[in-house]
């Protein structure tokens, strides 16, 4: 029995097998992700539906602030949750894209075109998706 244990330990050290601990699934956190992603998507849908003269950053600044707050709250929750380091780069990507597009809207010399807004919406949706999938995968783990 001791020989088997030694062989197993030797095999594990040779293959450098690493066990990774994952956080527990949190349905409330998953719902917060869905809500924040939905607010982000809705912002860009509403911007695309608005006439160009109605797309001024100032008209949407509160909605941007609400979404930023949601992203920051999610980041804090993920930073505080044990075994969660693999999720943090996903959130950092969302945060980076959101701030980039927010600043582009804020500093835009005219107003963003439908094509630009569709790009922002599509890229941000693509950034939220891995976080949703990763959190949902924990439920099935």
C-alpha cells in the first residue's frame, strides 16, 4: 500500500499534475453578471435607436456610471471570493473595454455612428460571455 502511494506521488511529480480549486457557484453573483451584461447591452441598443443628435454623452452619463458601478462591485466580489484568480482577467477585460468605449463616446467629436455603437455592443457582449459561461460552469461542477 505504501509502495502504491509512493508510485502515485512520483507519477504526479513527474507529470506535474496540478489540482486547481474552484470557487463554489453563487446564483446571486450569476444574476448580477446577467443584470450588468443586460444593462450594458441595453445602453448600446438605446444609443443605436436614438437619433444622432440624441446620442450626446451627457444624456447617457448616469447609465454609464451605473454600469461602471456594477462592474466594480462584481470585481470586488470576485477579488474577495476564494479560489477565484482565473476569473479576474475576464473582469479586467470587461472593465478595460467598457472604459475605452465610454471614453470614445465622451470624447467623440460628433456622435458615435450606428456602426461604431454596434461594434461597442458586440465586443462588450463578447467580453461578458466568458464570465457568464465560467460562472455557470461552476454550477455544473
